[in-house]
C-alpha cells in the first residue's frame, strides 16, 4: 500500500511540473524570435568638435647607435667590461697586444730622447762659442774706444806743438787699424749668429721629426686599447681573450641611453600628423610623452613611420619596448561626427544605408574625413540625427 501511495505522489509532481517546463520553453522561443528580429547596430550622426587623434604602434629605440671598430692589429688580452655595462667616452673596453708595435714605440721613444739630448748638447756648444765671439767683439770695441781717446789727446798736443806730425800720424794709423779690427769682429759675430740660427732650425727639425715619429708610434700602440667611442650602454661586444683582431673590424655596438620612438601610423590617418605634435605613450609599466620630430614622406605597407623624441623618459624604459601611441591634434575640428561604423575607413567615399530622423531608409553616397579616436568626421552626405545601418566600400 505504501508503494502505491509513493507512485501517486510522483505522478502528481510530474503533472504539476509539466506546465512550468512548457512555459519556460515558450519564453525561450519568444526570446530567440525577438532577438532575431532586433535591429542591427546603428551609428548616429551628431554635431560637435573633436581634436584629431591618431593612434599607432610604437617601438622604442636608442637615439644613437655607434659601432665599436678595431683600429690596429692585435691579440685580445683582457676584456674589462661586459654587454649591458654603462660606459663613458674613452672607457677601456678591451686591451690587445702587438709585439711589433711595442718595439716600434720603444725605438721611437729612444730616438726622441737621443734627439733631445743632442739638441741640448749642441745648444750648449753654440752658446759657449757665441759667448767667446761676443767677448772678442767687446774687447775690440774697448780697444777702439781707447785708440780714439788717445788720438784726440795726440791731436791736442800736436796743435800745441807738443809732438811731431809723424807721431800724430802713427796714432791715427793705430786708431784706423782698431776700427778695422772692430768692424771685422762685428761682422764675424753677426755671421756666427746667423749660422747659429740655421743650426738651431736644423736641430729643432730633427727633434720635431723624432717627436712626430714618437707620436705616431704612441697612437699606434694606444690603438691596441679598444675604448668606447661615445657614452652609453654596451649592447654588443663580440670579443674573446686570445682573439686576433684586424683594423676596421666591427666588434660591437654602444647605444645611447637616450631613447626615441618609431611610431607606425596607418596611412589613411597620417594626414593629421605634424612635426612638433605631442605624443602620448602607454606601456604596461605606465605612461610617458614625447614630440614628433620627423615624418616619413612615403608609406611602407600602408604604414607611415614617424619619429618622436621622449620627454623625461621614466627609468624603466628600454630599447625594443612596444607600446601604444596616440597623437592629439593642436586645434579642434567642428563638424558632423559618427562612431566608426563597421567597414568604414577614414578619408574615403562609400555607399551607406541610412535611417533618417523620420524613420525612412535610403542609400546615400557619403564622404568620410579624418578619424578622431573612435569617431569619423562626416564631410558630406549625412545630417545630424541620421543613423547609419550599413556601409559598402566601393
């Protein structure tokens, strides 16, 4: 009897639940029917003003990349820096050795020291010889003054009848001889001075030649030390101890710590770009800004590449970082605008299906202008309140 009662309860529960299931099914069918008949997305035209803004993909890159080139033959003996190191201009990157250049430097240094020593000795000898000749010329001048004084005394005695004319003539002859000898010594002194100057020029020339040879040998030997050509970060260094290097070989790169951005802008939006415009960048780590410094005149694969310098870049920036870029125009544009319909592209003429403000539908020829973020400028073909139902590209 208990089993019969249980079967009756289950039967009643099924009968009660069946209408609820039918109702749910009916509601589902109605809902699906209503969604199927719902109107497609409509894009409403409105008036206003917009700042032109174009968006693109930016990749950061160093402002300057300089090659590290070998200047002289040599074998690498030490590499005091590693890739990623921050260096100043002239920082030693690697040291190499070359026995031939080392020997040439020693010989050049010895030759220069010998040339300087010979010049000092020669100058001392010349100074001493010049002093002797100056003393001799001074002695001759003194004797000439004495002879002239004696002649004047004898002439006064002769006038008073104190001496004979013969005695006076002898003194005059001696004075004339003194003047001749003084003139001769003076000419010899000047000739010697001229000779000294010529000799000094030759000696200095020998020293200068030896100095130049030493400078060249020093430069060649210094070239064995590879140094940073500019400040920055060592981004590549292809060196190993024992490696033989040849002049002109590129063995690494140094990139500047200052960064710039290469921004790819879609070709149909590039007409809004100008040099000097501010650029906003957004990366996973944060945001930063910059300014356009150059715009490529031609598009590559539908993309116009634009360069921008960064303003006070945050420390977490690094080369090859990919981020989003947005360029905002300097002046607002007044006119008609519409949220970008599916299939619409900036600066094109298209066929659109439109529902006007009175509810009627028709096809129109519409000219779209520049893109402003997620909206397009309507140049002609539409009015405020029109609703775009679909777009067909020519």
